[in-house]
C-alpha cells in the first residue's frame, strides 16, 4: 500500500498530540525551558540541512522569489486564518494558541528532507522505513509541542498526510520522466532550502524575531524550476563557452 507510511505518520502525530494533552499540567518555567530546548534543536537541524546545498545561489534565489510570491498570496495569513477558524470551532480560551500551534508544527513536519525522501521511497519502491522513522520523531515532538503549544498541533496531521501522500502517489510515475541525477540534485537543494526555513522556525520559537515562514513555501516550487533549468541548460552553456 503506497500510502501506508504517510498514514502511519499522520496517526502518530494525532495519538502523540492526544498524549500531550494529558501532560499539560507542567510548570510554566519547565515548559519555557523545554520549548527553548526544542527551538535550539530545530535550529541545529535547519543549519545542518542548509549546509547540504551544492548550489547556494539556487537556494538564495528560490527563497527571494518564493518569498515575494508568498507575500503576494498571503500564505501565512491564510494558514493563520485556518488556525483561527479551528480556534472558534474548539472554543479555545487563549486567542492565537491554536493557530500558532497549527502553523508552527505543520511547517516543521512538512518542510524537511525526510518528508520528501520518505514519500518518494513509498511511491518508488514501496519502502516505508523512512516515514516510519519520521513518524516516531514527529510523534515524540508532538507530545512536547502539544504540552506547550496546545491542541492545534493535532491538526498538523492533515497537511502532513496530504503533502506526503501527494508526493508518494506522484512518485509512482516519476521515474518515467525524471532522471535519477536530476532527482538527487533536486532533493539536495530542496533540503537546503527547507533547512533555511527550519532555522527561521527555530528563531520564531525562541522569540528572537518573527519571520513569516509560510510565505517562503513557494520557494520549494522555485527550487524545482531552478534545478531543472540548471540541470538541462548548464551543460549546453558549458559546451558553447
């Protein structure tokens, strides 16, 4: 079953978030320390991913153009609107908590190499091991995030399943028209671009600065375009020159 890994990942987030709700009676100072520890770990994860780039100009260009598109579309505001709608439905007492938890965890769980590689493996080879590993990692962090950020974390399972499921289904046909080298190139640069976004999430969690990370999401599409153009046109330019 091509979507098995994705389903397991989504269910892990849901069940872990429910567990997190049971351990919310934690002193505020402990929550702050735990949240700061998570933020630092997220920062280090993002830095490690960002340093994987082999063509950093592609990463910079993608983030700039993607950011312009995201600001134009108002993606951050749209995601927050979804979170605020969920708040109203749930009758949350603390305004903004559900939206913040939903947006933050959605970005963390979706933007990353494991989400892409795992979904590709599921679709290409029927191997769900990467997504099973991601499910364990996401599940553990969902417990912590829910205990500190609230119920909004549970809803991040929906975009995670839609995103990874879409990639897995697409990957079933991808090897017919995308060369293996191009795919490896794309994964490297999208990992680096995603890493920069994860660093931004870490800074947001620490409260150092407020970065509208969701508005950078179009960068993923721009990376695909730049990588494809670079892959096919650079050899031609090198030959001409």
